[in-house]
């Protein structure tokens, strides 16, 4: 099952979070981990979209700059 050190960490978090059970601590940790993973995936999608849009954006900006002078 759990290693003693892990059990102690869960117990400490249980008191800090005022959770009634260990499973509440584990679920809270899983929720945070899931949100972090979703955020990382979203950032990767944003990077990919920005990379696709960058050449067109640069061209439009260059065109705008040349006409505004």
C-alpha cells in the first residue's frame, strides 16, 4: 500500500486541509494535477496556433507599417 513517508504526508495535508478522510486529500491532489495537465495541454495548443498565425500576422503588420508612413 502506501509507504510510511507518503502516509505521513497525506496525514499532514489532511490536517492542513481539514479533510475528514485521506481519500479527500488524494482527490484534491488529483483535481489539482488534472487542472495542471489541462493547462499544459492548452498552452501547447496556444503555441501551435500562434506558430500557425505568426507568418500571416507578420505580413499584415509589415503591410500596415509600410502604408502608415
